[in-house]
C-alpha cells in the first residue's frame, strides 16, 4: 500500500511540512515555506521526497524505478 503523504524537512532551516506526493511524476524542485530555499534532489535520489521526505516517492514505494 502506498502512503501518498510525506513530511519534507528543509535541510537549511528545519521547517517541516506534510505534502501529498504526485503519483505520475517526479518532483525535482520544492520551495521551502520556512526560508524560501529551493530544494533539489540529493545525488543518487530521483526526487525531493526521496531526499528530504519521511516517505519515498510512490514509484519507489512500489518497488519500481522512478523517472
């Protein structure tokens, strides 16, 4: 079962926010509501949820490759 909600934590300011992940695309950019930083995936990760979220993106949760 896929959990579509992930809590993203900004590595710059620590702001946390629950977000619903897209199921049909990777999210490469995320604007932090706390400090305004634009987050991008870490090297080796496919999206910002896999890098900064509490849950990986839906394709990864399904055991598939992402994007």
